[in-house]
C-alpha cells in the first residue's frame, strides 16, 4: 500500500525508517520530511493546514494509510477531515486530541473519571492566577493550557518566581497557548513515559521510556522538547505498568468513548511514580520525541500492521506489539543557543557515526548545495542499542563523538540514572 507520513522531525524519521521496513509498504511519501526521511520516502510539500489539498494528494496517489506525526495538525482536526474523505488515518480526532491540546480539558476529565493526577486550578487571568497560588505550597507547577512545543511548563521554587512566570505567560511568552494557565500541585517521585495503542475499544501497551527534559546535565536549566531518552524504563516495573494501564490508561479511553469522542492512535502518558502509585502528569496525543526513536529501535513487530489496525478499529484482532529486550538510548544533538534562539546553518559531517550499528535520526537538518546543515533547535538524535543501559549509552556516545558538528552540543549524561542503578 501507499502511505503518507506528515511531519519533519526526528520522531517522523524514526517512523519512516520503521514503516519502510514493512512488506506492506509499497511507496512511502512524507511531507515535508527532512534529509534523513528522504532516505526512506519521497518528500513532497503539502500544507497540513489545507485539509482539502492533503485529501486531494491522497486521492491522486492512492494512499492507503495516513500517519500524522506532530500534535498541531491533530489538534487542528486534520484526522477528522481525512477520515471524512474516506481515508484510514493513524491519529486521534480533533475532539480526542484535546487530551494534549488543553491541559485543563485533561485535568477535568481525570477529575470526572477518578484518574489519579495532581490537584490543580485552571486560571483565565493573571489576577486569578495570583489568587490560585495561595492554594499551593512551593515549588509551583505552572502550565500553559495549549500547545507550546513542549516548553510551556515552568517549575517555580518561590512564590515570587511563580508570580513572575505567571505574568510572562499571560503577557504572551507562549503565545495563545498561555491565554489560560493551569497551576498544579508539585508531585515528588520519578518520571516515566508510558505508551499504549488503542482503536477506541481495544488497548495494548507499547512500551516505556524515560526522557530528559532539562537542557543541562544533571537536569539543570530550562525545559526543552527533550534532550535524550532511553527505553525501557525499568523504574516502571511490571506491577506499576499494570496499575498505570488499569488506573490511568483504561479509564481514560473508556471515559473518552462514553463522552462521545473515542480516542484512536497512540496515547502517551507522562507519569510520576509517587509513593502512592503512578499519577498522570500529562497526555500527549502522538508519539513522544525523542521517545519514539528509542521505541522504534526496539520494536520488532510490523509498525504498519499496528497502525492500520488502530485506524480500522481492529486492534483487538492482531498480535500485541513485540519489543526487543535490549535497551535503546538516544542523545539529542542540538544547535548552539537552544532552547532560546538556536543557531541555524552550522555544518554537519556524520562521519562514521553509524558504522557500529547506531542510527542517526534527523530532527532539524537540511541540505544546502549537497552539504548537511543545522535547521532547527534539536538537530540530530543519535540512537543505539545494548544489552544494558550502560552498553547502549557507550554505543550512543561513541556515535556522537564520530560526528563533526562544531555549532552543536549535547548532554553527556543521558541515561545516567539507570546506569547508576545498574552499577548498584
């Protein structure tokens, strides 16, 4: 079958790499793609905001499956338009994508369905926010309600810092995403990411990962879209994973279905593993980035089969996803200045980075006169596997060290928490 993948980042490169391995994939198209994706797909320029134009392209090229990678087109309702035009689509509807598109929507759903999550207050003005701060003890968790490219969360250590952050949000720091703000209770514990596939009825676990959100080593500095990840996350032990499915994922899918907006696609739960059990931090309505990269490295099942089963409402009829028992670890190489004002145009030479089995996923690159250059904040996802977190970490950083990217940087401690646990 012919497949269209929408997106241009490292997540989409990992999906393209995996989908191209499927015997069901006759021709893979990608829009807009990137130089890495172009190794597996024919890239084409489509405006994801022009739903009719995307549908016309799909009709003209006999597309049998459409995979929407990023969150913005999902929140914009592209999946609805394409399903309405008769296409199989992997990705939730506009109504269901509110799980990511609106923090307050998700918190209120959790409240109705009894899903464990932090206490919260939704604020629609700066004055309301200052009043809500009085209901919480420091540190304070402030979240822009809408989409903010993974950067709309501020953890303020003092009330004064929280007041300043609130003022910045309502003054437009995160654009329209910050027109409403959710203030949450600060949860203590270790974070983990958990992924499940669902067609709105059947639900199957896909895997776990741990992301590294802070830009600096030792989890310091501002939040980013993610500086690296590894999978699996052993801290999410089998009993905790079962609790997360039973207490968080399954009630969410059930509530969404019963309230009239069934969820279909991948459901990504950010969890806090508290002393009282897993609690939901937030949902994403698509694969995480860079968690997708490590999941795809471990996935042994046919990704196209899984996605098509979700799109066609028959996930319960096929075999559950199988993942390698190995660890996979990815290191993000970012452009100097990220996450504020990344420096574009820096030359990149991948050298022999993939010679030892690592995979370099392109996240923000372009070709200029045949030369590979940086074209975004997060530029490369250098990914490797090993029988342990330590081995995967060594392999990934050996590949990083083989890359010549003078205007790039990375954290040197991705996976270190798990490596320390392995060493006892």
